[in-house]
C-alpha cells in the first residue's frame, strides 16, 4: 500500500506578537522567522517522520526549492513535486506569546494544479493506496472522484473550509480529519455530540476524527465512538499541530493500530509539535514521540 498526499507547500512568514493584531491596529513584531509549511507538506513530513513512506505531489515556484530539499531530508518522496513559473504559496502567520496563531494564506502555485497533471500522478497509484487531501490546492473535487475511481482510500482534512469543499462529493470520503470549526461548517452543528451525530447521518460509511484542541479528540465509525483527552503542555506555537496529528494518525492506521492507540500516538506527537516554534520543522520524529508517550 502506497500513500499519496496531493497538497500545499508554503513558505511561512511567522511574526511573534503579544496578541493578534486587531482591525485598524498596527503592532510591531518582536521577531520574524521564515519556515517551511503548508498543510500538505506538514502532513507528509509527519507521516515520513512517523516512519511511513509517503509521496508528496504539489506545485511550487523557483523560490520554494528548499521545500523539496526538506522533503528529501525528511524521507518524503518528492518525485511528484513540480516547479513552475508561479511563485510558491505563502502564509503570513501571527503567533502570540500564548502560542495561539492566526494565518493569512496566499495560494500561489498550490492552486495551479491541472487535470492532466493529476491524471499523470494518479497513474502511479492503485486500488488500496491512500490518497490524502487538504483544501489548500485546487481541484480536490476532481482528485476525490478520480482517486475513488481507482479504488484509493480517501482521507480528507477539509481545511481551510470554503466553497471548494461544498463542490466535493463528500460521500466518497473514507476518513474525515477535521477540527470543530470545520465540523461545524460541514454539519451546521456547534457541539461535538451534534457534529458527530450529523456526520454519521450524512456520511454513514465514513470514519470521522474530530479534534477539539485542548478538549481532546473523538474517533467515530459505524461501530464505535472513542475519546482521547489532550495532553497539557506549555504551547509555544500551535502552527502545524493539527497537521502533525493527521500525519501520525494516518501512520498509526497503516500500522494497524486500534482507534484509541492511533489517537494516543497522534495526540502525543501533536503535543510535542506545539512546544516548538514553526510548522514543518516542529514536527517530532517517531523516536521522540515514543519516548514521550503517556500510556
Ligand atoms: O496548518 C498549518 C499550516 O497552515 C501552515 O504551515 C501554513 O502554511 C498554512 O498552510
């Protein structure tokens, strides 16, 4: 079984602030750092650092060559990352001293995927392989349909939620990995119980992983609902923590771990990620996750 992640690659410009800037306000940042990021790239790196082979497919500009190097250094297969004339996607990220963040995205090359390129990438994958998607690249509606036609197992992180998610046939998704904001946007519900119940009614065949930040995480499938509390740690920067969770969760599923084992493994990885500044660079290696585990 192979894992293909068709996803974003970003250059993150991260600004350290006491608090998130308000409308009409100007705040001077204490520090600015440039990191590798993008939900897609972060998730591929998390899968690779968990010890699972992953192919990342996406588009960057010539300004993003260091992202390919990072993939190669981290064990992510970069064969399907293409360099074109459109600049690499980027993010402006404000991070507070409490570790909270606020993100503005500029898609750049991430939203320049075309159907012929997607078809070519998909020829290398087949029935039973995993197709992981987020919503920072274009044509995820097409990717879901074409991946499913091949019999691939579709994992969707519907983030950030916008009108492109509404264009997708979500009944084709095998596993949703989402937070309570995306859960609310998809279902119209505002509490976890309602989100999970509505997801079960809307997509009865799908597995749902609903992350709630400091309030833990739920897993639900046809047979069961499982809950795992969060770990309490001192957060330095929460950017990429959800991506770390997603990557480690998928790695655990591939290894055949039970739902609760997968949630615990991913929770421990995300807890380590928030203790370090940055996105991709803050994703821990498996060895450190295993050393830190609580159970
Ligand atoms: O999930 C965190 C990521 O969101 C950042 O790395 C940023 O690039 C945005 O894509």
